[in-house]
C-alpha cells in the first residue's frame, strides 16, 4: 500500500459533532466543509477496498472509484437521521467498488452479453468528446461491453497511462458537477459545543 493510502487509513475519524457541523455547512453550500467530509470519509473507502481484497494498482483504482461513491453519499448525507456518514456511505462506496471490480474483467467476444441501448449516458454530455469516449468504453455504453484500460488504450491507440489520466480528468469534471448538487433541507442535528 502506498504512503497516501496509508495516510488516509490512519486518519482519526470525525466526532459526531464535527461531522454534523460540517454536514450542515456543506448543505448550506460550503465547499470546504463538503471537501472535509469527503477527505474524512476516504478512510472508509480504503477500508472497504482492502476488505474486498484489492491490492496494488487495483487498490488505487478501487479507491478512486470508491471515492465517487463516497462523494455521492456525502451529497445525500442527512445527519438529522441519526446515522453517521461512514455507515451511510458504506453501501455507496461498496457499490462503486463492485462496479470497478466488474469492469476490470476484460470481456472476450464470446463472454460479452448483448445489452439494450442505454440512453442514461446523457450525463456525459458536456464532457470533451475524447474524455466522454474513454468513459463510454471503460464503463460500457449501449450494446458495448465495459472494457479494461488496456483494451481502451489499444482501441483508441493510446497508452494505458494516458487512458488512466483521461479517465481521472473526466471523473474530476463529473465530481465538479456533483458538487453543485446538494440537499438544502434545514439541519436539525445536535452539534457538540465548541
């Protein structure tokens, strides 16, 4: 495990009061509070990836995918429900990691299932066409099966490293879009006294 992942997993979890205070601020539009919740939640992402047996490069890829699940959870997190962020986010992180694991399997033509055309790829609209194409190939659009980074690189005539960089850039754009989405309900959780 590299030093960054070791750093993430060694972080001290937020107290319930700190978490509530940050969640209320994030719901009010405070980007720094939202980022602090995401950073604090990365500990759970690494733990879940390790529990799934991911190691080395798969672990790094899994943490990146799990972070997307965490971000979705942070944007939907409501501390007024009496659940801690780590508990709430666990399923979101797991779903993102399972998707990553499924996509790492390189399908051969005789293994691939033919799927119905998928119109849900509209969320890629607005991305630069090369970035959108990398995501479509990586995650399988319409009748196309999901492809490994190696297969995408071969298909597009790029290096695997370039595909990884483009995928990360596309994900950053999508995370930026997700940052604009948030719940605006009035907070009712109890905050620890300062």
